[in-house]
C-alpha cells in the first residue's frame, strides 16, 4: 500500500510453513498473521512467554532495536492485542455465506466446530477477546500524518515497545478491508491458527482440511452418533 512504512519490514516467509500448504497472507496482513500465530495453542507453545521474548520477537521484525527492554505491562498489552486479534479473525467466518459452505469441500458444523453459536452470535470467549482488543487499541493510539504529500497512519509517539505494538494494530486501519476479511482463525477450538483464506467464495473454515477439518468432522460425527 502506498505510503505504508511497514511493508518493507515484513518478510514473505516467517520461517514456518502454513498448514495445508496454504499461501501466507500478503503484506501488510502477514504481520498480523505471524503476530497472532506466536501462540501455537494445540502444541502449548508461546513465542511471547515473557517480556524478553516479546522484545526479541519485535526486534526480529525490525519493529524495535535489538536490546530494547520490554516490561511485564508491555507483555500484558501485547497478549491482549494478540488474543483480541484472534477473536476478531474468528468473526471473519461466514462473511455473507451460510455456515455450510467451505472451499475444501467440507461442511461447517456450527457450534460443534468453533464453540460458538450457529446463528451468528459470538461465543462468550470471542466477545471477551474483542473486549481485550478494544482495550489494547485504546492504549495504542495512531494518527494520520502526511509526508511528501502522502497520507499515512502512524503511531502516536510512545516508548519503543508500545510504538511497535501500535504499528501492528495500525494494520487494521490501512489494510485493504476486503483482504483483511480473509484473515481467519481456524474454527477448531483447540487450534485457532490464523490463516489467509484465498478461496473464491471465502468459505475456508479450518487452517487445514486434512488436519483440523478431519478432526472436527470426526468429533461432530461421534457426537451425532452417541
């Protein structure tokens, strides 16, 4: 996007393959994707386990200088932002489509897959996550600035780690809204890995059909037959 200072800092590959051979999200959305996926819920691994981890991760993306310190409060804010974004991406399912459509040839099993409500009402944990996101963004203000005649969104000056987190949050503002809707969290509740849905009908449900899709379908089948 013209005037976006983040795109040059976002690598096309973060060092891990996307499940199911999916393509990574394009910049600047890739930054949101890799940030939320610092937590591998199913494996029980978290790349942001402490303030040092947070500072190191931000430095690896050029968002802060190496050796920049982070505090426990910075970490709490980062986790609110991360998990809030995860909840936001979970709401991107069914954008104008019924729950039965999935580009992988599957069928979305409603509440059996995502722990939510089959008629569009977000599950309580999603509502809580969206509240965390709102709370985080209030602490990470941005402004519109003009440089060389080109308007851009940039963080309001804060300490380095807060500024870096604000840059991540600012992607929500300057990204293409239609592309942003393609960032989704896997509907399998123990996974929630964020993937980029490149399907024509935007009907992607799981990060990988052969993994989470198959397990979700089996779980739903067992529930129906018990």
